[in-house]
C-alpha cells in the first residue's frame, strides 16, 4: 500500500492506492519486487507506482486458478450468479474511487463517468445468465438420444485495454466466471489502478481465492506469458489490431488456445441529404469526442452528401467546439480530458503533422491544446484522400475525417474500403435505404439514425475483418467462454 499525495478534491479519492498483484485472493508484491510508475496525463505528474508482474507471477496465478477451478466449476450456476451479484454491489459502492483512479491514470473525466456506471450493470447482466448456459438435444438418429454440453474451458486468460479499464474487466471476467471458468487477467500498464479496486471488490464479495486473479504488467513479459501459457485454454483480448495478431500467433505457437479478439476500428458514419442534421451533427461530435476519441468504435470517418455538406460542416464545427471543451478530469463538469499518456499524445500529434505536411484542409483544431498535460484540440479534417493514412489508420484521438459523396454505391464502397469492420452508421429517413446499408456495411454493428457508442447488453458486440473475432455481451458472449461437447446415448 502507499499513501496518495494528490491534493485534488474528489469524493472518490482513496486514503491509499493498492499496488499489489491480486493472486489467490490476496494482494502480494511481484516476485521480482519491481514496480512501474503511473503518471497523471492532465498534469504530467506522478500518480502512483504498482508492482510489475513477470513470467513467474503469471505461473503462480495460473496455478492458483487451476487449483480453484474444480470447486468453482462444480458450483450450482445460481451460486456463481450470487457471487457475481455481490461483486456488482461492491463495485457499485466503489464507483467514485474507480472513477478517481482512472482520472489520475489515463485522464477519463471523473464525473459523470458514464463508462464506470456500466460496470455493475454488466456484472449483473452476466449473473442473470447463469441458467442460460445450456446445450441441445436431438432424437434425429434412430435408437439414440444425443445431447450437446457447454462446459467451461478451465483456466482462462484476459488482457484488457486502458481506455475503459474496469468496464472491459467486468464484461470479460463476468462472462468467464458465470460459465464456470477461472481467470488470470492482465490490466493495461497505462491504467492498472482501478482494476485493483475491482479485485478488492471481488474479495469483499467472497469470490473464492484463485477464481479471479488480476495482474499489473506490460505486454512483454506478462501479456505474452499469458498468451503462451500451456495451462491457459482460452484468452480474450481487447486492444490494437497489431497486438491482437501477436496474441493470436503466440496462442497458435503454444497450445492452440481459443482466442477472442475485439480490436481497432475506423468506423464510417454516412449522412444522406434527407438526414435529420439536428441529430446527425451532435451524434457525430459526441462519437469522436467521447473519452477524447480513445474509443475503438468511434465514428472517425464521416461521409456527408454534397447537398447538405456545407450546412453539416458549419454546424459540426460549432458543436465540436462547444462539446469538446476540455479541463481537469477531476473537476465536475469536465467533458473531455487529455490523451492517456505521452506516447498516445505523440501518436495523435504525428497524424496531425501528417495532415499539415500533406496539405489536407484542417477545418477545425489541428494542434496541441495548452502547455501542460496531453490535451489535443478537437480536430476536423476535410477532403482527405481515400488512400491517405489519415483515412485508413486508427488515430485514436479527437480527430474526425469528413469527406463528401453524391452517389450511394460510391459511398458504400468507400465506407467498406478498410481493413476494419467494427461499427458503421447511417443517417437517413429512407427506411429501404437504411436497411440496404445495414445489410451491406461490413461491420459487426450498424447503427441507423444514431451512432457509437450506442450498444445494448442483449445484442452481440464485436468486429468483422481486422476488427476481431468473437463477441462480447448477449447470449453469444457466454458461448465464447465454453467448450462444446457432443454425447451419443445408444438406447
């Protein structure tokens, strides 16, 4: 434990910040004794230090999870659901603390923290799925009754990103636990603090030791050790496409563990000439400004019909200027914080430098905001070539590419001309057109007259193409945490 030296006033400020690894129901130092530092991206000042997990720590956590698996998997499903309900209650009480720690580690505004509010809801959703994890039966073979069983893998791994640390932890761990698995989870090195609060809440809820283990550490060696571990049969990862490929490769080279990936996006938003601009404009602005543009399904490419392009752009500039006001993430009313860290800040700035060097029109913003902290101006780039890196690559910042179109078939091709396929949106009053686009857009989710982050717990979420495989949420999520077995019963 360590005392928190921040002077910021916030209802969630803890007296101490947990720094240990959560293994077998206890907080422990890493075997190496090494720590790494966390810095507040709004002030560039030190926030905390936590123990760094190494390969040996992964091995110990996996063994704890392996030992806990038999008893956990044999529990009545409703008993597992009851543990998750109690975990949700503890998480709900800890939300102010979770929001505070995310603010001082990756800059997410602390109030209102809409992403944090989802955390206990997600856990409760999966707790309610306890009795829905079933197989099927068949009488289609003469003199046989055949059945299929859905059974847990055993020890599972999970690696979560930094942009919404506890939310991703909640839906990976909850889906894995309710299906009877035990878990070794690595949080992001950029924002590990709130995940340790979730670990404490799991202990408070009475979740048995070893069932949920949470490690703070880097992709190498900790994440790679999880991906290559021979005792882990399933892994779920959310993050960049490049890292997803590395995890898939490591999994294939070790024990061919099952892999679920929720990766990047370059999501298109298409605005037709009959669209309600009073809805389309604020939706486009919110999608790219939420969490400072650090959202995998952010609508980062807008295609607007030439007939309404000028009106749309002028309204969008005004809306993003108003909606994109930044400030201290710990101050009530701040809607936009900084980029998560120096590395992320420099990455976004490199794209803005590219835009200027390429002669791309910068209709709004385009630079650093202020002199302290990793703040970037809300930015609109217009008439960007379709083959530009600005159009093709995920920038992960408050940077919106706005291009025009006049032909439906042309914009469909341009919208789909990407390696990604996570989310897509269309604004139109023409129902037939909306359904045509919903069918043909190459994305795991399509929004009509709304845009990201619109989702629903009972609908599957995940990507096509380079945006991943597998699904989170809905009844399909638990399918991805179970093995399917056929049993043939001769009469």
